[in-house]
């Protein structure tokens, strides 16, 4: 099994992707190349970068890719907020997506710190 498939952060990031795709199906059609596209790309970037980092030979490279995933999570948070403010998301869906994004952020941050600590050893 690939190393990333054992990571809780990767598994939860996959759940975030599925949720984002489900929610963006409800967005206005004219956002297809705007917020929908950006949200989907950013969400897919998270597990993809976690996986790519886990496959790298060095901890320094690994931490770099986790850092990119964390940046994408910040982008997701912002795009979800904009979507909610534009009334593309109902409050219950917004809260569910933010909660999942926060969960992935916490897991990825913990992974990042763990990798950085291993570099100090």
C-alpha cells in the first residue's frame, strides 16, 4: 500500500473533496468557471499534495508538500466563506464544509509539525 493511504489527513482530505464536489453541484451554472472550478481544484490539491509529499524521499520535501496542502486549505476556507456570503451555500452546508476543512487543517498541521520535528532530530 502507498504510504499516503495510511494517513488520516489524506483520508479526511478525500472526504473533503467529495463534500466540495457534492456542494458545488448546487451552485449557479454561471459559476462553473469561477468559484466552482477554484473550489474543486483547491480541494483536490490537498490530498494530492499530501500523497506526493508522502512519496518523497526526504522529510524536507515532504514538509514542503504538506505546506502547499495547508495553503490550499486556506484557499478553500476563503472560497467557502465567499460562497456562503453570496448565498450559494446554506448555513448548514457551509458549517459542514468548514468543519471538515478545519479537521483536515488540524490533521495536516499536526503532520507538518511532526515532519519538522523529525528534521530537528
